[in-house]
């Protein structure tokens, strides 16, 4: 999250009159994250998160996110619950933006994830996939293969300013991934689609909650696995850590076993996941709104990860044995 839209104390106090959340004691903008504007609120009833949905989020998708959090929480996933206002609705408007309040989750996200965290996220992701199985509302993934080309087009002219040769590198990879190789027959369901370490809270070594469902959608479950491989299983110097990957994949597989086809597709899905985050980061890097409290994320981290996945020949390179996860 970040703060793109400021809210004055009296506006916020007025907004809160719609809710049964008591009196506003204090609030502050949250600089972390890049997508939406977020505030931490302390009221006489406790702590809450207020989100003003910005840019990439379509208003028509908000009921999906809010209902999904409620569904997952009812099916054993620890995630924030949308707070309904006195009119029974969770979604309102503030400063011309759609706005919602969600419950505050205890825990901290791991700044330096270790293999135990990776195992925790593997188990948590698989549990989320199972819990989402009977969620009725559907939302297509706007940031799958068809969504990458417009991002590339928006950034291509200035890509080489970020790294010489980046434009051609991205163009060739996009041509490859959109040239008929992308899987279409793998098991699908609700995916988080952005389960990075800053979206998973831990208390000690134990996963205490999953946040930020603003990219959640219906897509291949193994694509979510590939996103996590990218987000959790590399070191700060961007080298791949097979111990973390094995811990992550084994823990996932103990709750929801990957099929052979899913395992075989992992290197390709990991390439897709890498270019997706490379492209969104590149667009954001080149378009920081003036005055916004946001620290854009490094796109080149994902260029290095993508090069690694291009060199992978099979899921064995991620620590998986051909017959499935090893104990
Ligand atoms: N329910 C919650 N409970 C506690 N803290 C929260 C909660 N939701 C958000 N936060 C805090 O706000 C920060 C940003 O939240 P979030 O990741 O949802 O924002 P975002 O703009 O969508 O970010 P991202 O860049 O990850 O997409 C989190 O790292 C966390 O510190
Ligand atoms: N998790 C994303 C940002 C939010 O989509 C990234 O690290 O690029």
C-alpha cells in the first residue's frame, strides 16, 4: 500500500459516522505497498485498516474481493474481514474513491523469509486454494498473458533507459509466452495472485494471516504457486534458494498435491509470473505520481528472476522430484 490520496481528520471522522466503530482516536497513512491508499485507524473500538482503492482496481471488482475475504475467513483462512457500515454495506466512497474498512490482523510480515516461513506460506497457500474451491463469484485474471502486452506497450519506449536491452528482452519473452505455450488445461480456482512476503503475517514462525486480496481472481492454482516461488524462494542478491523452494513446495503438496501436469508446467508458469511483476514494476517505476508517498519496487529484480527461470529445464530444478514432492 501507499498514500496516493490524503484524507483530513474531519473528513475521516465524518466518514466514520456511517459505521459503528466508536470515536476516531488517531490514524496514519501506511507507506508500505504500492497499489492503494491505506490508513491505520485507531478508534475507541479497536484498530482497523481503511483502504481507498486506486488505479489498477476496477470498482466493479470490489464486491468480489470483499466477499472473498468473508468466504475465506468462514472457511478457516485467517484474513481480514470487511467491516459493514450501519447500512449493511462494506463498500463506500471517500475522496471520490471506493473505500472499505477491514479488520486489523496481528503479526508482522517477514523481512528476511527463511525456509520455515516458506513452508508456512506453502501450507497457507494450499489451504487458501482448498478454501476458495466453492466460492461462487468469478473474476478473470486481468494480469495474465493477454494483460501483459498492454503493460509492455506502456513501458517499451523507456525500457532501455532502465536497462539497456530490456525492451528486446521483454519483447522476445512476451512473443514466446503468448505464442501458444501457455497452459490452458490445469486445475483452476481462486488464486491470491500477489502472495508476497509483505502480504503474509507471522507470529514467531507461525503464519498468522494473509492480507491484500486486490489481485485475487480465478486462474490456474499452479500459477499462484509459481508467483510464490518468485516472491519467496530467492535471496536478496536474487540467487535462487532451492532449500526454500523445496520447503515451500513440499508444504504445499502435503495439503494439496500438485498433479504431474502442474509440476511439468512450473518453469513456464514461473516465467509468466516473473514477467507479470517485471512489467507492472516497470510501468510503476516509470510513472510515479508526483507527491505520492510510495517507493516503487525494482523491476530489474524480476528480470534476473526471469533469466533464472529461462535456464530451468524441469521442476526438479525447483527441488521437486518427478513423482511429486519429496518428504
Ligand atoms: N488487515 C490488516 N491488518 C494489519 N495490517 C494491515 C492490514 N492490511 C494492510 N496492512 C498493512 O498495510 C500494508 C500494506 O497493505 P497491502 O499490502 O494490502 O497494500 P497494497 O497497496 O495493496 O500493497 P501491495 O503493494 O502489496 O499490493 C501491509 O504491509 C500492512 O503493514
Ligand atoms: N507485490 C507486487 C506489488 C503489488 O502488486 C510486487 O512486488 O511487485
